[in-house]
């Protein structure tokens, strides 16, 4: 299945792009997508542990199944003061 992955802030910097087009097996979960991203981009390994994940602009969890042609956004925590 085809998905569009959007990366923000330091995730975008680590990969060198804010968008990635990917093909995943049917019934892939968010966790499966994270594992595939870590495999393709090892520099993301430490950064995918504490991210907010959105699928089509709705918050999802690791065990949620990905929908065909979904847009998956990874938002790292933002600190400030």
C-alpha cells in the first residue's frame, strides 16, 4: 500500500527531506512503519521513540493499522520556555 510520510523539525533534518513516499505491506501498523523508517534511515532510531504520530490529521498509536494512501505525520516533542 502507498503512504506519504511527513517529517518535521529535527526528523526532517536527519533525513534531508520533509516528505517520503513509501510502499508498505497490506495491514501494516504504525509500528511497522516506524521499523521500516529505522531500517531505511538509521539516524532516526533514537528520535522515533517520543513522537506524536498523525494519520490523515488524527492522532494514532503504534498498533493502529495504516489506511491506503494515508498521510502519516511524525511530530517530535517541542521544548521551549
